[in-house]
């Protein structure tokens, strides 16, 4: 089940905020893994490094917290 709300939050609200905090971040994206029913925020850095943060069952506040911890 695809969560449009989390996807929109990550792309339109969280991504610009994180990019202001860390100039090395290229993008954030939402991912739903259908096979294991898990949600992720993918952080892609300008140097090519990628980091996957589990955000399953997270509120918007919890997503922010988890992504900030991963930076």
C-alpha cells in the first residue's frame, strides 16, 4: 500500500529542509517495499552515497527525527 501522504511530506517538506541543513544531500525519496511491508526514506548524497532509513509506522515528527539521526 503506497502512502501518498508520506511521499509528499518527504519530497515537498522534508527534502528542502534537509538540503538546507546538509549541502551534500542531493535528494530524499519515499520507498515502500511490498515484499516485507516496510517504508523507507532514501537519502541520496551528491557524492553517490545512498542511505536507507526505515520509517515504517512513523509520524511526520518521527520521520524528521529518524532522518536527522541518519545524516
